[in-house]
């Protein structure tokens, strides 16, 4: 049976995450013979949003489409980029007048792959209902393809699990993002939907969810705000690989990974800092 292999790169956080992505995605794509690569990039620029220049570079790393979440508007200059490159998605349940789009269908070989970006509301922004928006989006997407990958950017495990059961059998994968902590609950449902609560983070893991520890500790101890900066040590690239039957859209395999970025091997690379 011919299966379509989709590689998802978990939230790329800061320069450390971009460096790992720049040097590891193409070899990983080759290792898994991935047909399609999706990366969540909402933390790429210092942990907060992404710039047009960075988005262009992420595509050059071997990424086919980029997803995002609640930090997508943190860099105002990204707004005009949505017109230039529709393959940078923002959550589909932002208001319809928001810049950009929340889903995209792309032809890869003999098949079409749909990516749908949704964002949760529990402990997050009060935007449109992701469940109802998913219904609306699937009505359109399923006219074109049965291979549908959902990046559900949400805080609460319960909301992510609810999305799995709401979309079970209707989509190929519901992959959680946002918390930066990879979970160990990956599985493929009986109805053929691959699921993990959170795919993790691509960035520095000697940190507090990608950020230097001291500002977070200061905030917790004093209640006083302090500027966050991204960390740089113990860098890992995280994500999942999903294999899908392209005739039915059912997932047959789901594998998570969290790989060390051997940074010393690349320090002499002329392009190391240009990420």
C-alpha cells in the first residue's frame, strides 16, 4: 500500500530553534522519505511571532507550509507577507477579516494534502469556536482531498482531546501545538485519526518552555513583569511523522521524535548564524 508521509516540526522557538531547523529538517525529510513538511513558526522571532525574512528562510529549510497560533500578530510586518505567501497560515478561527487564511490544499505528486490551522479558546484568546470553524472548513476541504492534517494550537489538554473526538474519522491527524512540552500519548484512533496532545518544541530545552529561566522565576517570585529572552542551550528538534493512506485519508502510523541538535558540528558553517 502506498502511504503519504507527513512530517510535522513542532513550534520553532527563537534563534536556537531556527538553527536546528536549518540544519536538521532536510536530513530528517530524507530519512523518513517525507512527502510533505509542516512547521509551526509562531515563536520563530525571539519567541514572539515571525518576520517575513524568517518565514522565507524557513521555507528554504525544506518546509512546505507554515502554521502558527496566538503569537502570529506579534511582528506587525508579517501582515503584508500573507498576501505574498498564502502558505503561511494563521488559525482559521480568527475573524474572517483577519489577514491571511487558515487552511491550504496543495498537490503533491498524485495526491492533494490539506493543512488546517486551528486555535483553542481555553486559557487563550476569545476568538471564533474552533469546533464550528472546523466543520465549516472541512465542508470545503473534503471536496478536494481526504488527506487533512490539523495543527490545533491550544493550551488545555481537554480541549485538544475534545477536538480529536470531534474530528475522529473526519481528518487524518489532529496534532497539538503551543505548550512546548512534548506528550507521550501519541496514537492512531480506531477510525484512523492520528493524535498527540502536543508535539513539543524545536528550540532550547535547558529553559522554561524555550525562554531563559531567570525572567520566568522572577515573575513567579515577585509578580512583576520582566522581559523574556529565548534560551540557547540543549537544543532539540521535536515533532511527529504521520503516514496516511491517500485513498481513504486514514492514518496508519504515528511516530514522535525529539532529536538533539549537535550544535558544535555546525558552528563553522558560514550559514550558521544567518538563520
